[in-house]
C-alpha cells in the first residue's frame, strides 16, 4: 500500500472493498502511527485491526475484517520484532463454523532472512496449538521468480520445512522492469 495516510490510497482501498465485497482485506506498509486514528482509516462494514510501527514512519500492517465475522487480535502472536519483522495474527470466526487464524506477515528488506527461522517459525508452531486452520498472508520480500536468489532459497527452505504451499504463482508487484511473486 505504501501509506494509508495517503488519502488517495485510502480512497482506492475503500472503493476496492465495495467493489470486491471481500471478507478479509490485509494491508502492508500502512505507515500508520498514533497520530492517525482508526476512525480516520475506517471502511464501512469492516472492523479494523492495526499493528503500527510506532517509532519509524514506514512499516506497519493492518487487517479489515467484514462485520459479519467475529475477529480479535491474538496478542501473544502479534508484534513487530527488533529485527523489524511484522506479525499481526487474528482469530476470525463466522457464525457456527470453525474459526481460522489469519496471520498478516511482513518482512521488509532490512529484516534479516533469519526472521523466517527465528520469528515466523516459532509463531506458526505456537499458532498450531490453537488447533485451527492457519493462513499466512503478506509480503516476505522474496522474489519467487529468481530461484537462485538467497532470499528465495531461504523462503523455499522454510516453506519446505513447515510444509507450506505458496498459492501465488504470478507476479504481484511490478516496478519498471522488476516483478515479484513472494
């Protein structure tokens, strides 16, 4: 998103929410802090959950959960580490169906690759004890199109160890001649 504080970005997100009628919307690089209220960032029909990077102007993640779903932050699994790895984990429940854990994860370029092993893996293992399906959404800044890249190799090793399946198979990010799928 590169800043929900940018009015244009927020308006575009509100329009997309109305158009797509998504149940769950996750946003990375919100750039939000305590100077911005949740009321200012609200999207009609959605509950906002935020994890702001308080001492820097960039980073932060959030999730908009449709009001038909019950949701709450899993506090012991949600944080921004000293290495700048972001994890916002939510318990999401729809009526009488089983609930699911949604983890919004963001590894900025300045967060070490060891974040997979040292931060994401322990959180995932702890989330498994909740006995609910777990979905990890976000951006781990590893280009899946560059199979020999150290970043991709670190992510691939982690996914293999944890029996994860990458669902995205086409580029999701474009900038001039670069693209990225992980």
